[in-house]
C-alpha cells in the first residue's frame, strides 16, 4: 500500500462535501496531495472509522487479488459499511479485472460498493454494468477548474502532479547539505533533555534551522533512545509545522544520517494526516536502513489505516 490515511484528516480547514462523481474526482487529488496515476483509490463513505487509501494498480490481471486483499483488511478492521473505488488507468483489462474483483470481494464481505469508476485523461467511465452511457463514452471532467481546487488553494493546500513529484520534495539537496556536513566535524549529540526544546524552537521559526543545529540533531537521533525524544511528545495540533521542519532536515542531512530523520518525518506526516508524504518518508528511511524500527512502525500505522486520532489516547495512556 503506497498511501493510506483517514478521509477526514486533510489539512484543509474548509469542509468539502462530494455529491457527484465530479466532486469526488476533484477531492481525491487534494486529499492525497497529488494526482494519482496507475492507481486504485478506496474512499470509505460510511463506517466506524472511514478512511481513504491508494495503492499502485498491478501490471498484470493475476496480481489484482493482492490489491483487493490489501484494501479489504483495513476496511474490515475499521468496520467500513460503504465504499467507492476509483481506478486510474488506461488499461481496461487490468482496470476491469480490479473493478470486478473489488466489487465481488467487498460485497461478499457485506461492504456495499456504491460505485466503481475508471479515470483516464480527464474522463471517467462507470465500470460496473447498468451505470448508463458513461460506461462506454465516458464523461469529461476538469478537476483543476472545480470549486474544490479553488478552496484547496485558498486554504494553503498544495496538490502536486504525481506521487513521484511528492517524493522528490524529500530528495537530498547537496548545496544545502554542504554546510551541515561541514558542521558535523565539530558538533556533539544533544542530551535527551535538550532535544525537545531544540525541535520546538526551530519548528516554530520562520527560517530553516542553522547547519550546526541540523548536524547535532541528526547525530543525536542515530541513538534510538534519543530518537524517541524527537517524536514521542508530539500532538496533532502542532504536527504540520513539524512536517515542514523535518522535511528540511531530511533534505539537508548526508545520506548516512538520513534514516532516522526520514522515519521521524514519516511519523509526523502520519500524525498530520499527510499519509502520502508519510509513505515517501518511510521509503526514504528504508532506502538508507531497510530494517529501521521507527520506519517499520509508521509502515504498520499506514498499512492498517490507523487514524492519527488514536495518538492522543496512546500518548497519554500512562497518565494517571
């Protein structure tokens, strides 16, 4: 699963209510943070804990069952009653196989499939039978011109052109990293008691943290015990500013130190409801350290579509 997050966890302050396919198709890229391609998107409409999720569409029809199972598990876990599926692809054979398999499996699991749509080049097609002319001719739509797009821009939500473009926002920046690399020669790790204060100060600042701060922090959180001091106290209310801070850290640290900051970013992005970015951060961490424990934890949170709302309960579970 390449991205999963609660449907209500968007960073937008304005509520969006979809009442037609065009509304839904305009909402999905905003909710994900990028325009999906070669993808299956599940939108939970009703249930104990509705969520949305995106997976890569397989290249072969024989691999469709893996996608169906990966979506069904969290749907059952969170007691979803109704879903809509949107398949982004021009390959009707794989798309149709996915549509029928999703409809059949979810229906057998007593989850109502309200609609299955296939999208290609700003046209959507009703895949299941009995859905009218759009099943054959398709219906044109323009998500960039939709009112949701205007609301998104006004609310400060950025929607990128692809998942690859989103992932590239975490690419190593050699120019910005050079000063951090130089600072590593003279820095020492922060003590545990200082890590939270440093992160809080620079997350709230309007400018990037100085190279010596990034260097000392990156060095500190190579120790798992010190790393936990970087995220265990966070709240959903402050998560978005921490996403900005840790994204900057990931871009500026040398590759040999990127695993821990990327894993922390993954957790912070999950907490902020930015599931797609969280997955990109997890992949960045695992590219440097395949067995990284915090990256594995965030992977589990995303794969299971665990809502960030549970964090307040978990974080305060030891409080008398």
